[in-house]
């Protein structure tokens, strides 16, 4: 008999009910194949990334020895990989997308699609820097003074290209960690990643020059980005993570006031857009709400109260899109 299922016009001899099972299995497997494989950074960025993804709506859980985290989205299959390696795996198509630093994209010279700039790091919401650093008492004052010197770094490619751009030849060796401890006993200088510079100062090192400023990036394999379904899924992830980041520094302020006081209150509120104003049931009263930077709240709340605002409420946000 001929297969009764649409699109499967071949002759079959097995019972129709068995074919129903087989057809149902094919349909099921077609559905579960729709997913992206996402690389998440293991190490210093791991905790901050998991927290950000949680705010974006994706809960990530991982066992102490597991490299395959569980995500509460059946369309995302995650892999926990060192940030240094993620861009290579994305470029080669072993990952559809990944979260890694711009510095490692440059270090690996990876040909990937950069989808979103996610400005967060281990300790805060700011870019990080790769810097040339030397001991406080070193005679090295400029990059030119590195001529013929020995330098330790994890970012060998970045350092080599930077020195070549300055026509400086030096001996560059790969550092497996604890790079700050190697100067001055083992090397003349280091090239190291820093957020605040506090670790360098603690090791009595001073910065000679910044090589590269880096932020966290959501990247995609170019073939995956060209696929309509994967493009949409990766774009969804980008929008939600950027929205979660935007909410990190903002709050929602809500208050009530007499309509006559609205103009004075609006002059105080630094809104993303014009504040929302709604009429209340009480005659002459309005409700005002606005998204503002959290850092200004302590300054403007007393001003708002002085301008006539009442019932002022500050509400934390998960996303601002």
C-alpha cells in the first residue's frame, strides 16, 4: 500500500498504525532538532553571565563537574567552555552562538558575526582593558623601552600585533596564570587584563599603556546567523540580554501629585522618554511614573517631594527594552 501520510509517497508493507508511530516520531524529531548550541564562558565571566541570563529569562544550572548546563528553554542547548576558546568554536560551526570577550575574538582572529555588545565583566558593568604593566621601580616608561625585553601574557597574539605596530621586537612568552607574580623576577613586563587596576597596584605594578579595551560580546557563526530560524532565536537572546543589562542601572519611580504640580515635577525627572501621566479617580490628582538612572534617585526624591509629589515608590526592573 501507499503511505497515507503527506510528503511520504513511498510503498510500505508494515501496518498503518506502525507507520503512524514512525511518522509521529519523524515529526517529533523534526521539532526537537530546532535549537541553537550556545557557548557560555567558564571561569571569571561564568557567574555574571548566569545572573544576566536569569534576568533575561533564561535559568542556567550546571553541576560541579558538568560542561553541559541545563537551560529552561528547550530551544537552547548550552556548553560551558573557556571564554578564550569560544570564538574559535563559533567560527568553525561547533557552536551556533557564544558569549565571550571581544579581546578573545581579536586574539583568535575569529571570523564571526558580532551580534550584541554586552557591557559587563566579572566585577561590574564596564569595559575591561589589556595593559602593559611593569614593576613600580622599572626603568621602562614607554612601549619603545620594551625593545629586546621579555614579556609574559596570556594574549600572545594581541601583544605580538601591538608591538609590531610600534616597531618593537621583544620576547613574548605565554603565561599559564598568575602573570602578575612573574615581574620582575622572571620577566621585564607583563600584558594583563584589568578591570579596576587594583590587582596590579597590589602587586606593585604600574600601567605603561593600554593595548585594547574589551567588552563582552554575543557572537554567532555566520552560517547559523544566515539561517532564518537560528537568526531569530539568537536575535531574541540578544534583545533580552541587552534589556536585562539596561535595567541594571535603572529603576521605575512612581508618584502621585496635584495636576498643577506636574510641570515642576517633570522638570526634575530625567526620563528615558517623557514621563507617563495618568488621571486618578480623585479630582485633580494624577499618577506619574518614569524610568530613571538609579544613581540619581537619592538626589531627586527629596526634590520631587519638595515639588509636591506624594506616595513616591522606587521599583527595581528586570528589563528595559
